[in-house]
């Protein structure tokens, strides 16, 4: 049997074909654009996602026996608001996870409704990227469009709807809406009412590995697939990546260095009362997880190398970095190019180099960018440690994981061993694995991960650098509080 995994990202949709042993037969990527109608706004046309699937699946299957495909599973960008009318037409462009237009709505939720009430209802507090503030913004700023909403969906759920006709979501993606009671794994009626929504407008909630239906006959014919192909509920991209890297069950962990960066820590039980410091969400394996999210990770490196330096060879820029040194005199970098989520919850935060001198070199600044992202990841790791979570190692995925220098620095900064999985296709691979479980090839997500996820390489931290990085982290950690008011003034003038 074959299984198709879909990674619905911000800049591209990646599709992969996996057999039941976990071998990836082919990967296809279809790029699309992002609209930035105003500073800090980010939105996308859902038709571009569907077009990528319609074009990508036949290309993916070329030369393979499509009749052997048994399931499709999607890992998708989280938090996006897709609003459909009663005719299933998209009402407005989808407001994306990195959109910052909801400052006032977030303030209302956290200050007027109150963080204690939000924690009680959902297990989390409001962040600009979450779906509920977007719903409030739409109700306040686009009331005519808001009145037309018949269905609220998340990005990957819109694809699943077009594939099957079902209005469905999964627990991991629903957890990031702030409309969902994470402890009960069900929509919060109080939060829906607060945002002017009803349960009838929300998709039915499934576990990530459950089947939501099979392909519609006309869709199957257009894609060149059998009509009986099972479609899994799928997962948010971070939960799907965790599955794809084997971060399933307590004692595991995954770090993603993609456009954004995440620290994903599976837990057996729901962690109550911590959602004001770190996200507490449902996992795709049937349990829960803690998650820290930084809005700019590998995108910081791309910005620095491509946009600022005007270069295109990231490896060459990193070749001069001395990963065996953590000198106190090196400059620091705050990686808040898109604002920041965990733990700052500040859309006004901005990027900054601090501590430059006449002796600062180009490679020093390149090093500072990588180190700054590593320190931002450590912020979330330190929160987990403060909650009593023991962290000895972590898998790593995402584009940033291709950098040997960055991985060594990250291992040294965190003081833990890093494990590179055999495949780099985290969310797509996880989506295919969820499809395999939904189609009955495996009894559980844990059994699937145990059977087909393997490691390629381990990166061990250098204990001789631990004290030096601890000192640098303490200095770095004090920079944002010192600059917070200045950042707010800068953002206010943009």
C-alpha cells in the first residue's frame, strides 16, 4: 500500500508518497504566494492550496500504481481562519498564523475576558496568531462578511473538506484556535458564544488518526485515485511533524527549525494552568503536549543571508563560524522579525543586533543570528524545565536542521543531544503516517512511529561550552525587557 502525506505550508504545499514500510517514493512541491495587504497582515487565497493538490497529486503518482494508494493525511499550517458561506464559497482570504492585525482583540481577550477565564475555558491564553482573535476582528471590522459565515475551518481542514465533503477537524489543530477546551477535547461553547459563533458553524472534531471519510468520486477521478481512498483527520503541522519524527509519547521531544520554530514536548496528561507561559495542546497520538513557538526561526537566517547580505549560499556564510567558541564579546541577535509568541506574546517585538564593535565581522553577525534563534528556542525549553519536565534529547526537523553548524550550536545552547531522523519531511511524513493508521495499516500512532521512524545522525553537546552559553543566554535574556518600550514605539510608528 501507498499513503500520501500533504504538508500544507505557508509558502508551498509539499506532497509525498510513502509505502507501508516508511520508504518515501517521491516528493513534489508546489509553491504559492502570501498577500501582505498592510504591515503586519498576512493572508492567502485557499484556492491556491487546492490548486497545488490538484496539480501535485497526479505528478506525485506518475509512474506508480495509483490503485495501491490507501490513504491521505494532511499536516497543515495552524491557526488560519478560513470562512465559508452556506454555498461553501470562501468569504475572504484566509488570515494566517503569522498575521498581527488582532492586537486589540488579543488585549480584549487577555485583559477584559481575562487570562484566568481563558485558561479555564481553553487551557491557553490569547495570542495574535490564534483563530479566536481573528474571528473577533472579522466580526468587528468586516461585519457584513462575518454575517455570511456558515462554516469556520482551518487550512488543512478546508483541503479535507474539498477531498471528502466532510466538515471536520482534528484535536491538535483545534487546540490552536482558542475556541477549544483542550482538557475535554471538545469545542468550548462559552468561547464560541463570546466570539459570536455557534457549534453548528464549527467542524466535527476527530482524533488525528481517525478517518473522516473517503474521496468524493469526482475528486478521485480528477486526482487519478481510487474512490475508496481513506482521508485521515490529519494534524496541525507541528503535531504532524512530531509524529513524523517519532515524538510520540512522554519522554520524547521535537524541535522544528522551519519558517517558525517550535519546541514540542508530548505529555501523558493535560497540563493545566501553564497556558499563560507555554501552549498546552492535544497531540495527534491521542494524548497531549506542551509547545513553545517562536515566529521567526529559519526565516531569520534566510532574511540575513538572502535579503541583507544578498548572498544565496547559506553554507558558505556559515563556514567561517567557530562553533567551538562562545566568547562573551560576540554580538547578540534578537530574532523577533515578525514579533514574538512564546513566551513574550508581543507583536511589537522587533529584531535587533546588540553589542557590535569595530571588530565585529560578517561571520560574527551570521553566528549571532543562529545563536539568537537557539536562545529563543531555549526560552521555551527553560519553561518546560521549570514545570518539572526532564529533557535529555530531542529530534530536530525543518530546513534549519540541514545546517551542521546550527545543530551543534543548538545542542550546546540547550545542553541536550539532538537526533536527526532519517527523513526531513516532518509534517508530510507525519500526515502519511496518520493516513496509514486511519486506513488500518497500523493499530496506533505509537505502533506506526515505532515501526517506520528511524534516525540518521546524533549531535552531542560540548560540555566545555555549557557555562559560556549559560552566561551569554542570561545576557541575551535581559535584552528584550530592556528594549520592550522602544520596540512598542518603533512598531507604533510603522
